[in-house]
C-alpha cells in the first residue's frame, strides 16, 4: 500500500543573517519540506500576500538589488504536489538602508 500525502513540515529560510539584508544586496529564500509523496511539483512565493511567483519548480527564490520600498515585509512559501497544498511558511525580511 502506498500512502500519498501533500507536503508537510514547511519551513522558509533566508541567506540573510538575522533575516536582515542591506539595500542593494541580494538574498535567497529557501522553502523546505520534511515530507511529500509524490514530491513537491511547484512552489508559490508571496510578499505581503501579493503573489511573487505563481509556479516555480525551484525551492529557492533569489532577490537581487534589494530595495526597502519593494522588498521589505513578510514572505510566504506554499509548496504543492499532485495531492494538494502543504502548509505555508513565512519569514519577515528587514532591509537596512545604505
């Protein structure tokens, strides 16, 4: 018997120390899941509940030339597979001015 389940144990991390990035720099968000059968087929990324990426095959999302006015706020990742959406994970990103 094969058990199928939507993604579980979602976490969202950034490459920025303390989740703080300097304006003009870059940051990568990484969406992890602990389990999914079948494997995750797409990731959706949001900033302050606005869709950034609707259908990504990658668990990473990189922002270059970070600007406080555009990139400050709460990021969210929602992993999905053929069974359904997994739990969302969020991280708040702070942007220091120059």
